[in-house]
């Protein structure tokens, strides 16, 4: 069953698409969004530090935000938001603009759809993930890829496959970091070999 907290969490995950979309529409160079994301990462890290050490911030999280946090986020070091900011920053700094935007959109939409479909209809399980979630997330990534004709179809496809492959694998790195970074790296390598 999908709880209201889970739906709210996934809506926020979709809202993260504002990062690549603003980068696409507003900024011609990467240094301004990188600077903004650097500030957001530092702010998020301060909040994460205080969340574990300050009584009133911890109470705020417990009262207003715990309903949408995963267990590993409540008990762990960082929440998904911090990972999104860090993953977005690294992706924008390291990869060319079209690849960074596409990799971040794969994270926002592919991961969200994979999680919702897997949770609602997933039967063929791989740990916490499902084949149905993987395939639905991959389908969404292919639809998103269609809107980036300046990149070759093999490059876009390899990025989509990589994004959803690292989403389903039990890699001990948060998926908000690994999806865009691995996808961006795969597209970069595919472009370098002439695909």
C-alpha cells in the first residue's frame, strides 16, 4: 500500500525536475547553477548536522517531516533532499549541459515512476526493487530521451538503461546521487566512442 507520506515524497521528487529544467531554460553556463547548488548543499549539510544534534530541529523533523522520510533517512546521516542537491551539483559540474539535464530528468521521473509502479504492482522482486518498476522507469526515461534530439539515440538510450540499472541494483550509494552520476558517465563514454 502506498501511504500519503510516500505520495508526498514522490511529489517532492518530481519537483526536483525544476533543477534541470531551470538549468535548461534560464542558465547558459553551469557556474551559476553550480554556485546555487553549492550553497544548497552546504545549507542541507548544516541542517543534517543539526538534525542529529539540536533538540528543537530534531523535534521539528519528527513532528512535520518524519511521515515522508524513509527509515534509513531517519536513522542515517542524510535525507533524500541532501542527496538530490549533491547529485545535481556533481552532475552539473562534471557533465556537458545536455547530458547533465537528461541524467537529472532520468533521476526525477524514471526513479519516481519505478518506485510507484514497483510499490503498487511489483511482483518480480529484486530485494526492495521490482522488474515492473524497472521497466516502467525505463519506459519513462525513453520518453524523456525523445525530447533531446541533439544527442544521438544510442547515447540517450545508454543513459536511460544505466539510470534504471543503477536504480535497481543494491549499490550502497543513495540513488539520488548514483542515478544522475552513473547515467551522465555512461552517456559521456558512449559519446566519446562515437555512438
